[in-house]
C-alpha cells in the first residue's frame, strides 16, 4: 500500500514539474523581451486594416504563436495630422532573429503581408532597411 | 487509511484552488485592460527623463503597483524630427478611474510629476484636457 502511495506521490510530482518547466534542462533559458514599435498607416486604408485585424487568419495567428510571440497588441493614433500604428509584444523564445526569419518564410504570413503592406507607410529608418516596423528604445519598465 | 488519503487529496485540492483564484467570491472580477498611450518629450529633457526612470522613486513605484498597474513600459522614438514617449501597461483592477484619482492624490506621485511634467510636451488632445498622456485605440490583440 505504502509503495502505491509513494508511486502516486512521485507521479504527481513529476507531472507538476513537467507543468512548471517549459524548457528542458541544459537548453537556453528564455528571457522575456518587450518590443515596442511603430509604422505609419495610410488614412484611406485604416478601415481595411482594422477589418483584417478583427478577423486575423488562423494560420497567421498560429505562426505568430509558434514564433514565441505573446501579448501582442496594435493600436492606432493620429499625431500631427498623420496616422500611426503602435505595436507591443513580448518575445518568449531564445532566438528572435531565427523566429523572425521563420515567420518571414511562411507562405500564409507572406500572403497576409501582401494585404497589410499596402496599408502601411513605414518611417524612413525602417523603409531604408526594407522593413515595415521601426523598433523603439525602452526607457522604463515596471513588472 | 482511505480516510487519510481522501483528506490529503481534499487539502491538496483546496490549496490548488486557493492558488488559482485571486478574487474573493462575490467581488467584481478584474478584466485586464491594455492601455497604449503617447506624449511628446522635449529633446533637451530626454537625458533627465531617462535618468529619473533609471532610478524611479520607491514610493512612486509602490503607488503604481497599489493602483493595479502591471507590465508598464515606456519607450522613446523620434518621428518626423520630433521625440515622443510611448507607454504600455496592463490594468488589473476593477475601477481604473478611481485608481487614477488615488494616484493623482498621492503627494509623492505629485512630487515625481513635478519632475517629469516639465520634460513632456503633451499632444493637443491631452493638453486641452489638462492631461499629459493621450490614449490610443487598440485595433488588434493576440494573447
């Protein structure tokens, strides 16, 4: 009887640890990176951009999640007569560059970007690098 | 023996539920609100603003946390030759207005704002309401 109970406790313990640890021992430990970014949006494309993002394509959503992006929000704001999109997300993986390349290589994501890219009007820094979004510099964080 | 095991299982169950539920039964259930906001910053004040936020005052930090604000980050970005601050936070309380009023009434927070306000240059919408930060409109969210 004691052996059965001990085995039960051991199994529960192993299941608990498996639930708590998302990383295998020895693998790089992910550190949450917060990314804030900005791009312009063409006024005549705001309605379509909103419509797209009210019903995002499931395969695109899955790819974002597979690439270790969490808590991703995009907001719209007019500043000095021009419209901008502001993005915030948390990266919970261990290789942001590799995940971004993986996302860029995904055919469904490429098809999605064919819809969103013509809506956006990148700032000069991003445009000069062939990118859409410009990253910002974090000056404060409180958990 | 069976009774002892049953009691053990019950205790573990109660502890598990207590750990999962952060709200007392009957009290309003908090829903996380994500806030993205923007304000201008005077170029000559950027260094001082960064210095302040690299060493925030403990009483101000405590008041922010007591007012149910979590995951609060502020980033800096230059857009079309002007500098802006972009804030992101999550509100986990049940009465945002009441918490904001509580924060505004706190003497240490008022003393902190006497340092930060002269650094900032609010957008017209915020300025017309006597506010510093302008809220944005969320168009997308992926958990």
